[in-house]
């Protein structure tokens, strides 16, 4: 058998993932509306043989850091579905994955858009499923209050079921297009869904032909119990967040076990934690790069974003003293426990906590030489912590350029990463099976489930 290889996504952001990246001398401050900069990112990632581009999304400009909102660089940028559709014409192999919410969309529209992107790109699309926990998003859509988390996930589960069912609306050979007989398609190979559930009634069929890869790839990101459950039931790639190998192993083991309990092959769910890398030929150079970025962080912005993550307003607290004790009922996100644990690690000051969060927002972070970086990536990959990574470069283009120039060759030298794409579709390069239609003959379903 071929040796297991890492999977790599590139989490695209206009200027980078460090909160102050737009101030870096190498960054183009208008990157959020500069299509050519995104083309450059996509082509660099494809040259580095990345599996996919991954674009998050939010239907609001409000980040939660309202007290310093004028300092945040990712409040307004190109809508990702349209962006990836355009990038499909500038790329050939790399996957194209973006977010669409189950809270403010309809299943038919989502199924149609991603099926279309799959046809346009030759089978390279993926849908990142989110239920939208940001209350300010709901304020842009209706007077109906945003559903509680448990209800959002219930609706999200049904939403995904409907979308995947709609993707099976047509058999692969349904369209005859015979000009002599005048028969355009075989009626017996068109399938009406007629779904009637707790949240949706959808007749179908979808008015887009079947995907070149069977169905677009389903991606999900969730650290909570509800998020893990949704990933185990529905996802094929999960974008995780872990700052230590112990946390990553716990998440990996738990999600893989849940996947198996649903009768799914755990290898058909790829777990990719976020990874921030600052790399240079020497450790001293790498540290200098990192410190230059850290110096660009304005204290007001760092404090505002840390407050938002913790659910507790830290404005006015001394920056050069340890973080004050926080009331338990103020904790509002899964990452808040991670941040609170940092304050116990050597009792850092509030300023240091702000800088640590600004650098990678709780993701695994490595600063060092190519060998340092790959040593740690390999340790996580080979000891049950991940199937690869979703790279979150601190700044563009330098952070991505450095990774492709220095880290990718070292990964390849050790046999940990591909030297050529495995096939034309996203499923090919992620080594995921092509889904068999729910309307297929029973023997085909049995054969697919046995692999």
C-alpha cells in the first residue's frame, strides 16, 4: 500500500490570519477587494500541490470587536462563492471549498450553487457547513430571533440531508440528448425527492446535472459536542482547532470513533487542524519575522478581540498584569476555555494573552526552520492527531510563499506529501470515495459500503 500522505488546505484571508497582518510591509492593504491577489494565492497554493482552498464566510461586518472595529481588516471582502467560481478559471487541480450557512439559506439554493461550481470546475467543489453562531448575522435577515444552538444544529442536520439528497436528483447517464429521436433525458433516471421534515418541504429534483465527483465534498468545522456530532454524521473533511498535540489527539480520536458508530469508514473523514507557520532558514530569522508581526498589533484591537472570544469585557484592565478571574457564565465559545488555560501557563500578562491570540487565534503555531516545522507536523500526523492541516498563513503573500518554498520540499523529501496530484477531482486528491446515488441498485450500494 502507498504510504499515507498529509492533506493540506489553504485558509484564504485577504491579508493573512494575524489580526494585524494588513499593516505588514509585504501586505497589500486593499487585498480584500483585489481579485488579482486572490489569483496569486490560488496559483501559489496549486504550485505547492495543496488539496484545497478554504474560504470562511460571515453575513455581517461585525466581528464582535465593536470597540475597535475600525482596526479590523476582514470586515469587508469578496463574497467567497463568487470568488471561488472565478478562481476556478485560473486553476486546474486545487479544490474550491467555501462556507454557506444553514441558518439563513435554503437547501435547494445551496445544492444548486455547489453542484454548479462542481460542473464549472470539473469536480473540485466543496461546501463548508456552518449553522452561524454570530447573533449579528441574524439581524440582517428577519425579525425572527436567531435559533438556540441546539435547534440550529437540528435544522442544520436536516438541511445537509436535503442538500445531499438533491445532489442525487439525476443519474450520471440520465441525459441522452438524442437529436434524432428528440429525447433529451431518460425520465426514469430523474428522481423527485418529496422531502417533508421538521424544518423543510422540498419536492425536487435539482435542476443541475449530477456532479463529476458524484457529490461535492462536505466540510464542517465544529469543536463543541454538537459540532463533533454533525461532523461525524455528515462531513468528509473537518476543520479543527487545537493548540496542543494532546488536545488534537483527543479531538481526532473522538470524532473518528463517532464516525465509526454511524457505520462510516473513519478514513473517509479527514481531520485538518489549523496550522500557523512562520518559517525561515534559521530560528533567529523566523523569530524576527514573528516579532515584527507582533509589534504591529494595536493593544485596543487585541483586547477587543480577546474580550469577544471570552464573553467578558476586559476594557480598562491593566495590560501588564495577569488576566482577572472570569465568571463562568461569561464563557460563550469552545475556544474560550483554551484562552483561559493559557493564563495558567506561567501567569502571562493580559498584553501577552492578546498577542498570543492575535497571532493564530488558538490554532497550532510553529516558528522555526523548515526542519523544526516538519518535525512537529510529522509528529502530529504520525501519532493520531490529524490527517493533515488547514494552513492559516500569518500574512500574504510572504507566509504562503515561504511555506511553499521551504516546508513543502521537506515534507516531500520525507515522503509525507504528494509530488503530483492524484486525479482531477477533489475527491481524488483527498482520497475520498465517489458517493453512490441513493437511487442506485442495492448491489452497488453494498459494494460502496464495503470499501
